[in-house]
C-alpha cells in the first residue's frame, strides 16, 4: 500500500483511483463496507482521510477520543482491506476553508478519479456543506461514479465510531469487538515500571495510554497479543492502579502474559481486549491484590495449569 500526504503526490499514480472518503476512526465494519465499495475495473482502491481529527482544528478541545490514535496501526488495518493507496491529508485551517466543489475539483485535477465512495452521513468541505446528494450531482457532471453506503446495522444497533466509544466506556467489549469486526486493540511501547508486579509473581508489560486515545472502562480484561510469531495470552489491568501509592497517577495498561518469560521492554505491542473480567478496585493490601490476580488468571477461558 502506497501512503501519500498531499494532492501533489497523486500525480505519480499510474492508474485511475476509486476513493473511499472518511475519517475512518476504528476502521470498523461500517468503514469496511464503504472501502469495499471503492472498486472499479482497472482502478486502484484508494482511501482519502485526514490527520488530525477535523474537530481538533475547527473546535479544539471538542474532538473525540480516538479508537485508532496510532496512524501506523490505522494504516495497517486499512492495508488489510486491500487498499492500494492511502492519502492522509493534513487537516489545516486552509483545508477546512475549502468549498466542497473546490475540494472535488482539486482531487480530480490531481489524479484520474474513477469514483468516490462515502457513508450516507459523510460531510466534507467548508462548514460540512458537502454531503451525499452534492457528491452524486458532482459525480454526474464530472464523469465519475459515486457510491453512497447506508449505515451498517448490527441487530438493533447502528455501527458507528461514536457508539463504539460509548460501548468501550461501558466495558461492553463483546459488542465493541462485534462492531469492529476484530478485537479492540491498544498499541504502545513497553516501558519500565515499578516492578511491583514482578515481586508478586506476575511480571507485567507496562504501556502508557495517550491522552488522545478512547479508553475502555477501567478494570481487568482478558487479552492476547501476537509477538515473535507467538500468540501470548493473559490479563491486563487498565486504569490508575488505586492500590498502589504513586505521586502522579496516569492511565496505564499493565498486561501479564501466561507461560512466557520474554523480555518485552522497548517492544511495540498490539494488545487485543477479549473480555471484561471485573472493574478496577482498591484493595486493603498487596496480599489481597495478589489473591485477586490469582483468581482472575484462574478464570481465563483458555487458562492451562
């Protein structure tokens, strides 16, 4: 997959492109539907998206927490959907001021556009006045295909990033993962911690959680992680570690993987959340905490003694 960052770079593309347009936070099943519809004979499949979130520029402080705060992980997910070219436009005040017509004209002048696919709720251009109806009319005049995808339904639920964020805060990992079409994943580099868990017999991989990330309900989760060709399985606490005395408390993920003694410091991990076990809680002392961790591990669905 080729990754580009400006309209000017599109001149290097050898073929027409059918673009899927959107922010695609989380790359959930609804996004997959839009991207899969970006298909035309002889055309590349492209995704046109932005960084940072538009509200970070338009209404700073009002932007949503992100399901995929790591641009690299987001690109990895898009690559798995057979995307040929990813255009990540820097979202600036200048781009925000561009009218919908000028935006489409600029895209068409930069490369051969075979089509544009969007979700039915997609808005673009100055003031968000570009919508599906505008796109259909513009496509007819400009000679490319426009595909508007209705929002995907999962039972009685509409699949969308905002609903997935709500489910995360509720600790509903089951429905979160169903809407994503994959386990919710937290990415980060393993850091040195206090090594307290190691003295308890449960060494952990500690990962700081970025302020921009959408976080699940604080608590203990069943998790897995692919590392070095192996699938590691274990538990993770996500939250503020209320039993531990610390001067500064920041959200962290602390994962204990079973049946492994690998040195993970400095390693980039993609930790997948499989199941919510219990809320985070404060224990009277470390001994009680240790007993609870033993119970958490004993209850894992694939735990082997």
